[in-house]
C-alpha cells in the first residue's frame, strides 16, 4: 500500500475516534447540566479540558464555581469543544479532518464507508447552531452513533488488507491515548476534592462500562475497582489494555515495515505498554506514574509507526 | 413533462425533435414516456439525482480567497439521445481522427515529413507552446502517443463537427459514468425499455489499454495514476479512475527514480511502477527537463520514460496536436497520412497569424468566436454575438498585438436538447465529449460526457463557466 495512503487512512481513523470520544464526553456533560451539582458540572468540564490538553476559552483552567456560571457559560465551553474551527480537536474539526482524509483516500476504503461518513459530515456541516443547542445531547448522541455506524460499515464492507490494518491501528492508538489521558485527568482532579467517588460513575458511562462494572463488582462505586476495570480488563473494548492489545495485534498483522529500526521500536513500545498493564499494574503503588508511562509509550508508538511505514529512509528499503 | 410549450426553433438542430411536436424516430418512446410523467415526479427525480451527487461527494473543487469550496456539476436528469447508427458514424470518425493524430505526433517528433512535404508550415509547429523539444527522436510504446483522448463534438444541421481534440489530460469521463448511474437510478423503467448502450465498462477498458503499454510487455504491470494533488479541481475524477482501474493514486512526492526506473514508496518498501496515467501537465512532470520549479513532478521521470522503463499516458508533447492552430490542419493530415477523406469535419477556422484571416476576423468580430490558441476551459474567448462594442474594441487591440495567439471561428448554432428548467422542458445548447482509448487497438465506450449550457441562450458549456452535465443515451431503437 502507498505509504501516504496508509498515513491518510490512519489519520482518518484517529480523527474519527477523537470525534466519537469527545462527543461521548460532551453528551454526558450536557446531561449533567439538568440535575447535577455545580461541583460535579465543574469537575466534568475540567476533566474534559485536561483530557483534551486544552485550556477553556478564558485561557486558564480556573472556572468560577457558581451556579450562574455553570449554567450560563456551559454552552460557551461546549461550543469551544464542539464547533470551534480554530480548535483542531473540536468535534466539528475532528469530523472535518477525518472526512477530508477519507475524501483523499476514498479509493482505499469502501464506497459504503465513504457515503456513510460523507452523509454524516454534510449533516453536521449544514446544522444551525441554534438547533443544536436546543437539545445538545441529541446532537452528540447522533454524531457518536454515526461514527459507530461508520466503524460498523467498515467492519462489514472493507477489504481486510493493509488499509484495514492501518485504520484499526489509528483507532486503537487514538483510543488508548484518550483513555489514558481521561484517567489521568480523573485521578488528578479526584485528589483536589473531598468527594472520593466524584466522577467515577461517569468514567464508567463514558466507556460504556456501567453495566459491566455492576455485573462484576455490584452497585457500590469504588474508585480503585473502576480504575482496574478501565485500565486492565481485556474484555472491556474501551479499556486501556484492550486498546493497546488491539494496536499490537494490528502491528503484528502488518508484518515488518521497511523502516527497520522504527519497526522494531514500534513492536517494543506496544509490547511494553501491554506488559506494564498486565504485569506491573496489579502491584502498582503509583497508578498515575504507571499510566504516564503507558501514555508516553502510546505517543512514541505513533512516531514509530510512521517511521516504520511512512517516513522511512529510502536506503533502508529493498527494491521490488 | 409537458413538451407542448417546448420552444422548438427550426433554425437550430434539436437533438430530440425534427419539427415542432415531432420527435426523432429514436426519441419517440422516450418523449412519450417523459411526456406522461407528472412534473412533480420528474422534479423529484431531478432532486434525487442532485442529492446523490452531493452525498457521494461527486464534486469539483473551486478555490476562493478564503477556503476551498466543493461544488457539484449541475446535472440535468433528462437524457440526450443518440441513435446507435448515428453513434457508429461518429465512432468511425473518431477512430480515423485518433489514428491520424498519433501518426502526426510520431512524425512531428521524428522525421517531420508533414512539414517537409508542405502540409503544415514549420512555424505553426515550432511556434506552438506545447511543442516539446525534449521529445524529438523519442519513440513511445506501440507508437501510441495519445492513449486517452476526449474529443469535443458539436452538432449543427450540417452534422457532427469536431470542436477540439483534447490530447493532454482530458477530464470529464467520471461524470459520464456518474451521470449514467444517477439518471439510470431515477428513470429505471425508461432506461430498461430504451436499450441504452452500456458505458460502465470504461474502467476495465482503460485498465486493459494502459496494461498494453507495459514496458517490455511486463506481465501484470503496476499502474499508478499521477495526480497534481487533492486541491486539483479534478481530484474526484483522479480518485475515481484510480479506483476503477486498480491503480495507486500517487502524487509526485510518492515517486522517485532510481537507476532509470520509477518506484513508489509503499508500506512494504519501494515498488517499481510500470505505467503512469498522468493527470499532471507536461510542464510539471519532471523538474529536470521541464519547469524546474515544479513540485508536482518527479525528478528523472523523463529519463526513465526515454529509456523505455516506464510508460506515460499520454506521452509528453501531445499538446502540439491539440493546439488550436494545428487543429485547423487536421483534415489535411487525414488526407496526408491515411489517404482518406475526413469522416468528421472541423469547424471552419481562421488563423489570425495569416494577414488575410486577421483582417477577416477584425472585420467580422461581432459574428465570430475568437479564441486564444493557448487557452482552454472557455477562458480568453470572445463570443462576438454576445459581446458589447466596447468589449470587441478592447479585444481587437489584444488581437492586433499578437495575432498568432488567436484563431476565429463562426458562431455555431450548437444543437439543443430539452432540459428540465424550473419544472419545464426548455431547450439548451449541448456538446459531447466521447473518450477514445488507444492501446493495441482503439476502444470507445458508446457514451460521452454531455455538456449543457444551462444559462438560457448561452453557448458556453464549460463547467467553469456555468455549464452542467447530461447523460447521453446511445439507444438501439
């Protein structure tokens, strides 16, 4: 497969995974506005902004903790994360970038995938803001559902070649990075509050893990158990372990890349992240520190993948 | 669709009617069927067709000051019909013409007999900006210089005429296929009953044709379609065709030349490329030979091509044969190379480089269409009957300053075909661009990108100038 096409498909998947994840976070956050305490609402905003490594519009993380602010300015924050064009990670920008990559690489994906994504994009592009803010949770749920739909259509229609693997690799790396980033934000913010359980239930809901948690641990919300489930349960598709394992599997399926050193590094990084969770996590006294290491591995993995398959030195490559 | 108010004009050839209320024989059934269709139904079909283009992203990109805008070429859902017998007549003419043009190109970059024998003046060729010195003495696979040709054909009461041969990087074929798919879906029963000739095999024919150029007959050659990039207005077509023919869609940055061979950078290493369907103009193909500031091409590509290690379709330098001045000599070329009479006529063309033609052109500006030799897409053109005296005066000054850069032609009454305009059947001027493929043999799918001047009275069909598209049905009725 052409290296530039592989890169395009990889980025398409990353952007769409980002748009889907952020839509889910915002879907829950705007639901909070209806009946949750000001403290919980603020906690949610801070967690989202930390996860996305972005400062809220005033340019600082401090948010006045008053009810008026929580309700009146919620849409300023939501708009910044949803429609702000200058924010490359906003839902709008991420869907636009994912769709643009798909447009450029549509010969590498199935026609059904393209039509599905393009229809979603045309809907979002032509929306009137006033209609969105009337029922924002509907907008986020629909956007998320359209991205899930796209993934499902890909699953049903896409040829299982290199493009398929690069798409899955991009999705897995993006999800791993976002999940670790959100967990780190949750742990850091939890330390600053006296309510130990604040935010953990919504962590489960973000990752569609509330039912799974209930089945395994019952109804009592214990942060360390939630953390265990979200980090190390291989059966939960959004857990850090599951996403890291998915990335490792796609890398394995791709075989060796022509950038030999980077290829070896990529396999090492994926293996290391997986080993950290499988073997070090159960006994980790500093979960934050371990998650930082996993996060670093996921970031390095991205660079190594590009070095192995896209930006390799010509002299490394055999001529075919 | 009510044809009773259709504005038939006996002075202008109509594609559907021979006289008021009297359809051509092969259009009878379609006129009846469309006539029985309620306006609302046809409007719904039209909307569905337009929506399908938007949803499938069948667009061309226009770059404004701020951001790129994806636009769709407006498509009219009422098909233009051609009888199979008429098509056969046209097809024979196209085959004759492409044979001639390939012979001309081999000659003009070889012995140049055509000049020595006085058929074409040397200055017409050497003065042509598309003549490539770098191609002198070069031989091309199977002597095929023009692998893909898109010939613009118009029709008047006198019959079919060639308006322009597009021999460089002709575009529009993807719209032929997309129009067909959309209109077929909208007019299912009518399509089935009309015994329309299929065009959807174009991709496989193109692939077969390109494979025949494989250097040294290498089996299962690796094909690549070279695009200028995603910002190019025809990018959709490049992507579409790459997909249709199973080629990698590459940009210059994806290719490199090593030891006289062309390779592309893939995820499993460098892979040799055998045939490049290039959609990049000559000027930008190879910065070592043509424009040195080109970032779109591949350094060393021409060297690999001249050594016969890679085939380029179309070959560089083919533009000399579709130059608007050289065009005037094509009928003479047919007689010279094939010893046959041309089956397809040219539009009468005056070369302003000749003093008598310049004088005639200046005296008759209000009746003529004047074009710049090097321009295409409807740019730099004066349509005399639609111009103001001030515009003509201004144009005359430019013309006198550099007469060799202009040609003039009579304003043709291009044929018209019914279109659905605001819910009614109205005539609009049309042309058609069939695509001629040449490898070991010449292949033409029975269809064309039919262009429509959607503005009332306009003769300009170019999509960049407000033109739209139509599906052309070659019917066996």
